[in-house]
């Protein structure tokens, strides 16, 4: 007999409320499935976790170094850079070599389009970018916190006579280039997501910025976009779920996936504010193309430019809010620059539709039905209607509106046909896959086709704004709380009464609706 069916015994949520770390708890009862429990931590406990954030950050950095030392120490591995070690969130499997090549070519071409005679790379790993860039550079300095990675890179470099000019150092990301400063290009690619918090990233950026020569650039590549993280978690969990999974179970899996996140994600406004503070120009550039790879659709490359002493700062662009307004500007034929703002990105239409649908679907809907409705919405870009669309789907239900969006490549092609150059940018503060497009038409005889100049920083404000970054250390604390509470319950309850999951939340309303 279940302990909870006996008179006088508390529920799981009641038992958890006796813990001083818990301010709220709610059981999630689902027919035919073991219950789960959402818990809201006590604010004093959360405050204590924040006070110890610096210690946690140091431990996180040490853990990151150890993890990468182990990952790079592969027995009998050929001492050369490789594309292994990546996984796609939607499949759980490594991307194909072709897809990874597209990703690598995109960042390499973006970097080589900037001045690059003297380059410093922070977080070089075993030399993936060294292989792509160093032959084009006069000076190349590569550093990494992992001794194993640096050792393997040195062994490979020893086999390349054409790369004798590459210097390697083992050092953490926040240490600058020292006497060798004055680089045309400083690169931090596919590294920032491993930093424990935005404060440490700011420390790294400050040191890296000091190494940039006037007229040079600091590029932070492969940055996770904060506003897309909830969509990524929902859509990727949906993609991996069995078709017969009911939505109520899917939501719990999404919550668990959110708790497991360890990557630092950032809003474009974080870099706008950093640029404003240090007098830089800035472009938070989305990845090009319509590739299905998560690494191309959910990430961006940040380019920060340091003006030369006599260099004029580019004028800010006038804002446009629709493609129709852009067409009017193009038809006028005048030189200048405009910024098309906050357009819904068609490349992420299916994932946005999935995220919205999961949030509003009835608990008994199945994953296969969610997928079918998402496909119908993306194809039709309108609510499906009629009984043929709702076979075996609980009614009433409406497919979410607004999932279509604009194709940025098509808009860029329209501009190119009018002799304009474009730059695809991430929209600050956007939560639903928006993009900006910077469009520039040069005066007659000035040439066309080049990438527009970077913009002056459009936003100023404090960099310690918690809304501008995710909080991996907080999620780490919530995971520890979940494990601790589960172990304590296991001492009190028989196996039959144990919850399937204990899912911490950060707001009281999430006790009902879940997270993120």
C-alpha cells in the first residue's frame, strides 16, 4: 500500500516543504504515470548561492580545464586538428563532416574578411582555426587553458614547416597577450559558452580588447543567443521524443533539459553595451544560409571594431520596420544606410511554432500530433481548420499564428539586385527568432558588394544586468538541490511513492506552468 494513501500522511510536496531550502512545492499528477514535483527554492538559499558565486566560478573553470584535458587525451589520436567532439541538440549525434565543414568555412571566411596580419586566438583547442587561418597571417599566437590541447597542437605544428611562425601558450582566457599585444585580430571562437558567467566573460573581453590594435577587431564567435534558448530546449526535446509521448511528459522532459543546461548564453545587447563602454563599433552577426544545423541557426558571431586614431565613426542607420518600407527605400535609389528591424526569421519558423504549440497544447496530445500540426503551420502559415486536420487530436485547438516569417537570404538578394550590400544581425532583446538587416548603398563610383561598416553601439547601460545573460551557476545549484532533495526523500519513502523527478523552478508561477 502506498504511504500516501494512509490517513495522516503528507504528500511528497508537503514533505519537501519541511526542508528549509524549499519555499514552495507542487506535485504534478498525471494519470498512468509516476508523479513529479516542482519546487521553488527559498530566496535566502538562492541569495547564499549568489554570494558564493565567485567560488563556484573558480570551481567551474577548474572543472572545464579538467574536462577538456580528458576530452583531448584520446589514445593513439593523430596529432592534428579535427572536427570531432561536437553534438547536435536535435539528434544527440555528431553532425556530419559536411555540416561541420559549412560551419567552419563560415567563421573562417568571416575572420579572413577582416585585417589579419597579426592574430591572437584565445581558446585554440587542438588548432581547428589555426589550420584555417595561420597560413594567411604573418603572426599567429594561440593559447588555451588545456595543457593537453596545447601539447597536441604543438606536436601537429612540428609537422608543418609553413606554420613555424605560430606561437602557442598555455594560459587561461582572462590573461592578455602581454608584450606581444597589438593584434589586428583577436579571436575567441566557440569558447564563451563554457565560461561560468557574464562577469567572467567581461573580464576576458577587457583583457582581449587591450590586445587589439587601433583599426583592429575582436571577434567572439559561436555565441549562444539568449532569446532562443527556451525555443532550442523545447524544439530539440520534441525532436528526440518518441512519437507516442504525451505532452505532459514532454513538458517535464523540457524542464529537465532546461535544468541540465551548462552553456552561457547572451543577449546581443550585452555586446552593444560592452562596445558602448569601450568606444567600439559592433555587429552581432547571425550565421549565414538556411542550414538545418543547430550551430548555424541558434548562434551568432560578435565583431567589435576598435577605431583607428584618425578613423571616422560610421553614422548610425535609419530604422525601418517592414520589408515594404525597405522596398520603398531601395526604389528611391539614394546612397546611405538603413536598418530593417526585428523581422521574424523564417529559418526558425518550425521551432518557434513547436515551442508555442507545446506551451498551449492539452496534456493528452501526443508528440507525433504536435509534429504534424507544426508541419501544417509552417507549410500553410495560417491556422489549420476543418476536421481533416484534427484526426485523433483533442479539440478545440488552434495552430499558433505567426510562425512563417521572412527569409533573410531572399531580402539580401533583393538588396543586392539594387546594388546594395547587407549584413544580417541578431535583434537585441528578441525572444522569438528576430533578425535585423543592415543595408548600405554606396555613392556612385564607390564600389558595391562589400560588407557594410560596423555600427556605433546602439545601446548603453550596465553590463551586470541579469537579463542579458543566462546563469549556468544558478542552474548548477538547482541541479544539486534536486539531487539532494531526491536523496532525502529516498530515506523517507518506499520506492513506489518516490517521484519520477524533482524539478526546481525560479519563479512561483512556474510551480504551475513549469520552466523554462
